[in-house]
C-alpha cells in the first residue's frame, strides 16, 4: 500500500499486493550478511516496490551509519548523539555488588548443650574457679597423702618433706621478685630455711627465731659482695622471703616436736582443707558480693562465710575426738584458722599483683606454684600453734 492512498486496503497497491505477492523488503540490503554497513549516497532513503520513500532508518544503526552522526533523513541533517560508552569498572565501583544475606542457621538438636560442653575431643572449658579442677584435686590429694603419710609413719621424714617444700617456696619467691629488679641471694636463704626447720625441731621457738636471724645476716653479708646498687631493695626482699616462707612454716616443726604433734598438724591441715573446700563450694553456688575485688576478684563474702562455717564445724568435731578439746573451743579454733587461711591467701594475691605475676610458677598442674598452695597454710600454722598451746597444752 502507499501511505498516500486515502483509502487503505484498496487501490492499485492493494491489488498488486494481492496478485503479485508481498512487496519487497526495503531493508533487505542491510540485513544480508555480506551487506556493506556504510550505504552510499544513492541508497537513501529506501524505497518500496512502488518507488515511494519509506520513512525511518536502517534497523540496528544507532547513528544512521553516517560519519559524525549526520543523518540525511532528519530535518536538520544531523542525527542523534551517539550513546555514551559505560565503563564497567566505574559502574561496579559506584554500585558495588552486594551479596545476598545468608539464611539464618537453624538450631540443630543439642547445639546449646554441645556449645556448653565443648566440641567432642576438644579441651574442656575452664571451671568457674578459673583452674583445671580435676588436676587441682589430683595434685592436692597427692600432696596431702605425702604429708599425712610421712607425719604418721616417721616424723623426721615429715621434717625433710617440709624443708624441701620451704626450699621450693624460697626458689619461687626469689624468681618472682626479679620482675621488680630485686635480686635477693638465693643460697643463704635456702640454707637459712633448712636451718630454721632443724632448730625448731631440736631447740624449739628460740631455735626458730635464731635461725631467722642467721638467715637474714647471711643474706646481708652475701649481698654486700655485689655492690651498693639496689642493696636496700635486695635486702628487703630477702627479709620478706625469710620471714614469709621458712619462719612461718617453721611452726609446723614446732608442733611436730610435741608428743601428740601428729594429730595437731593433722587437725590444722584438715581445718585449712575444710575452709578452702567450703569457701569454694559456697562461693561458686551463692557468691554474689566480692570480698576484695582489687586483690582477689573470685573471693566473695558468701564464700568466706562458707569457709568459716565449714572450718568451725569440722574443727569442733576433730578436736573433741582427737585432743579432747571442748566443742566450743574447737569452733573458735576453726574460725580463727579459717580467717588466717583467707588472710594468707589474700596476702599472697596482693604480692602477686604487686609483682605483676599470675602464679608463682607452673610447677603444679591446676595450682600454679607450690606457694600458691602454701599461702593459706603458712598463715594458719602459727595461728593454730598458739591456739592449741592455749586450749590443749602439750603433756
């Protein structure tokens, strides 16, 4: 048909289309594979079978196929501007590709329990006490068995055991104070610790005091040979170690020298163990109010009450059946020993915080160093010695 025909579908064009077939495609030249993409000046505009111009532009040609976008078919002779080329990298940077969010994980059966207990085969989480409880119990039972066994089997062997324990404690303390540049002489302190233990066993309280004086003087003379630099610091550390470890512990040798010394020492050790166990159990279950948060954050007033109660009840029963002491005196003994044990623990915690160390050493699994176990005993033994001398004089 012709777009000039006022009646579409009729006339010459319609007749030719019906009898001669469809009109030739005016764009066939541009759709052939071997067609020249740049048409010549005589090829525009395309015409239909009747010779009339067909409006429009070749399909697939954005700029009309002419140089500089010139389009003879447009009224001004200039075609539209070419489409801008988009940089893929710039577009990606401006609009980054965001990964879709992962779907929420469905909780599998037993996941919360597995998270609390840890993966199978992995390390167990630390206890609320902050230590390996099975290892701590095993080491504590072993140490207690050695002490009690030698105490009742052969007392001189018990003296050897406590002398070795004091020597290890002196070694740990000497190493620990080096973090503050203190260098106390170790050899005079070790010899003084053994001397104090032996003199306490053989002579008594005067021998223990004499051994302390000899140990301090020996450390002083030894230190003079190293010059004046840091002398006051080293001598102060030497006196602290000599008093804290072998002198306080030497009261165990004084009690061991008594006729019923084995039972006295057994009651003291039992009271300390009861105090520690009662404080641990009550503190874990009911601990809410910190006792000394800046020194020992894990200690609570509830745990302290458990320590005092357990030690008082246990000591009243033990002293009544073993040493024939009135139960109320035994309860007083237990309270005093428990308070002394807690103060000893706090004192060592304060020393460790001042030195900037967590444990005195890593000698005992689950405990740290030997001094971390002797801290409460060292304060409890002198307290028990004086109280038992008052309540149950040796006879």
